[in-house]
C-alpha cells in the first residue's frame, strides 16, 4: 500500500504523467482500496491507476483542464475496476461451460441470435433481393434507411416521382412474391 501512495505513472509514450493528475489519483488510493478490497495485487492496481491517468491526460490534451479531476478520476477508476471484476467472473463461467460441455448443455442454452424466425426472415429477404434489379435494390435499401424520394432521386439522377414509381412497383413485386404466386415480373 505504501508503494501506491507515491504513484509514478507513465503516459502512452513512457513519459511521466502530469504531477497534478498523479496527485489527484494518489488521493484516491485509499478510497479505491476500501471500495474494491478484492483487487489486492499492487501491480494490477498500479496499472489501473496508470490507465486512468493516461485517460485523464488524453482528455485534457483534447479538451483543456478537467473541471472536476477527482470526480472524473473516480468515475473512471470505478468503471475500469468493475469491468475487471466482471471479467474474472465471465472467465469462470466460460471454464464451467467448457467443463460441462455436451449436447445436453447446448440444448439448454438460450439463443439471442439465429432463432428460427430470424433465419426464416433472412432467407425470405435473400430470396426477395435476388428478384430485384440493382436499381430497385438501391431504392429499396435507401427507403429502408430512411431517405426521402427527393434524396434518392438526387442519388440516382432522377426525379422524386420516378423514385415513387419504382417504390410502387417494388411493393407490387413484394406482394406477389409473399402471396405465393412466386412471380415477381
């Protein structure tokens, strides 16, 4: 603990961090130890404080002197420490999953991506896109992205009315495809 009362922090280039930042961080060492007693390794704590010092120095270079350096430093220290603590528990869970592997475990896992509905929707969208001309695909993607007919017309080099005609025909194609007659032309 005595080692950390006199922090010697270096920036990304290996140069000493501004003494004002080091003094701010030094005042937070005992508070950090009380708040995070499970982080005991001196080298690890030194690295955490150094990362925060580097962030503070970078922020000050970009935006000027911090108005409340202690508050900024404490918030950054807490975020990094909590992330570090969570990282350990995640690794523990990973090891448990690897040890208890097998088909039974996989069948109990909940999926958030690649559900049957998402897969079917992706297949349907791919089939629909295969039926579109490159111009229709551009108009469709632009409309889905929220662009107006005028903006798409400028992009295509056409009028907004021409874009609206393409959109109307796309809707007709989509209805025909979804209603099952499979013809899009």
